[in-house]
């Protein structure tokens, strides 16, 4: 979901071996580029990519890729990288403070607004009753009220997300004629979803704070990666076939994603 540039490596025969750096990650400040970056090499990779997440730059490459080649690629894309860094820094700075939850507070659950009913008892608990979320805060723990509320909400949203996103992924895969191996949920800072080459899909459960159309777009995006482990034209064509409003949904998530947190 973050800006990525890909470059295929067709041959490494002409690369100087004294320039080759191994699998170990190295961070190099390059004043002429105007940003710092991390080089990450892997024997499993077949392409070079520039990934920018949370304003941090990582260039990923096959194991035996010369540093001079990577530097030339970064020099070519430096203006694009600096632009994305500025955009992401602005989003990070604009991220709203965590909300304060009180009796009757409304919280988004896809296209619904649920209202909190807060009580106290010997054991913490949470349950939905109609359009209300009933939270019981434990009188036996030292955590603050807000810490308890967030912990309970996080637990409930994770449970709902795993069930709902597994179902939506199954339905989307059926339409696309694809199969996944597993679905997991996790709160991540840098991306909303991830799909491995083995068919394991991970979602950021906080996506349930977005409208359901955005949830469906995210599912279509990750399911499409089961066929295309890239962001090629074929990939986006498949996303569009599964989610006709994907362009609008993608723009919404980019503009509003920073505020989707508990």
C-alpha cells in the first residue's frame, strides 16, 4: 500500500564483485540525495524496489546486486523519493491525537456508529448489544481507565476483523478463482495489508474503522496479490475487476488512513 518502484534485474554478469555487499542491511546517509536509506539484499529477490514507509526509505535488491547499480537507480528516482518522503512526513505530522473515550462516545465500525456503555466490575469484559458496545472495566488492575478501554476495544476489533476479513477474503477468492493459505490480523504502522508468495494474507484490523467499501477494496487488493506479487498493470486490472470503485477507495484510504486508529 505504500509507494514502491520496481526494476527487474536481467543480468549481473558485468557487475564488479568488489562492489557487492551481502545480505546484511546497511544504512547510508547520502547528502547528495537529500535523504537516508537502507539497503536490504535477499537471495530470494529477482527485482530491485524502492519502498517508502513512514518516511523511511528502503531499497531492496537481489543478493549480488552492486552498490553502484543501486546508487544509480536511487539517483534516477531521487526526486520521486523526496516527494514521497515529504508527503508521508506531512501525514505523520497531521495524525490526530488518540481520542478520549467516555460514556456514550461513538466509535466507527465500518458503516455503523457504535456507542460505548462503560461499567465496572471485578473482571474486564466487552460485548456488543445492538448499536452499543458494553465495556466492563476491571477494578482489580492498575491500568488507567483509558488504557483499559483501548485494550478492550482493540481485543474486540481484532476478533471482529479476523472473522469478517476471513469471510470477505474467502468470498473474493471464490470470485477470482484463487486460494489463500491463511488470514491473520495485526495493528501495523506502515501498511494496511500484506500477501506472501505462499498465500498468507495479513490485514491491519483497524481498517474496520473505515467504511465497508474501503474494507472491500483492501480485501480485493490483497487477494489480487495472490496472482500478481507486484503492482503491475495486470495487478490493477484484477483489483478493478473485483472492486470497480477501487480508484476512489484507494484515494480515500490514502487521504484518511492516518486517522483510522483507536
